[in-house]
C-alpha cells in the first residue's frame, strides 16, 4: 500500500465502478477494516474537497454512529457479497466506469476519493493497483 505524498494518505488502489454500479473493495482494505461477506454497510458522504464517500459498518462506527446521526447523513446502505463487492446507492455521486481512489480513512470508514489533490497526485503515481 503506497503513501503517495510525504505525510499524505495511504492508498489501497484504484477502484472502478462496474456497469452494475458495484465496487470491489481491495483485499488489503477488506482485511484492515475487518469487512465480511454479508455485512451491512453504510455509505457516508465524502468531503467537498475530495468528493466520493466513506464506507463502513455500524459496528465499526460504534458510538460515532450516534454522534453523526447516521440515519440522516447516510447516502445509503448496502450489503457485501462473497466477492468483496457492494452496489453503490443512487445518491453516491458516481457512475459506472468512474475511477475512485481507495484510501485509508479515519479508521472508522474506508475512503473512496473522486477528486482533489490526493486524487490528482495518485494519477501521477505509477504502479497503483486497479480493482474492477
């Protein structure tokens, strides 16, 4: 997992949104965030600067879910299949064929970045793995 800028975010790889609107979580992120097939997941809005979204489970969010008022802030919910895939909610702001940068987030949610400085830096960084 490369760190593309000194002091910057660690990235797991590029994730391409499939024609069915699903994404595949990179294996290293899957392990680090302790995701499992069948887990219900929550999509949280990304920042204005980076766009995209965060992906987590209610168990991982824990008490933070209550503080965030997740029920009103969520972009949507989904469920992981056996292939580490989950279908994006309609309000995710991304479309089939879009490339997202999977990044280590806060520890509570895996980040998927759609724009901004880290995204631009990653475009220039050779060797970032692509997951489809």
